[in-house]
């Protein structure tokens, strides 16, 4: 029962945060989400490029 209430509370908080984000930023919200997506997609190959050079081969 306690887990169900915690899950319900987390869902309500996430819904309120999403509403506040779109209500505050309005038309710019989709631009912000697109920028976050683009930065994430571009950062992953850069991270993997630099992390491979630091790994030691297994013997």
C-alpha cells in the first residue's frame, strides 16, 4: 500500500513538473527539448571516443 502511494505521489509530481515546464516556456519548450536531445546524441560518441583510449587491454 505504501509503495502504491509513493508511486502515485511521484507520478503527480512528474505531471506537475511537466505542466509547469510547458506552461512557463510555452513555444520555446520544444526548442529546449530538441537542444537537450541534440546535445545528448552528440555527446555520446565524444564520450565513447575518449573513454576507449583510457581502457587497458585485458590479459
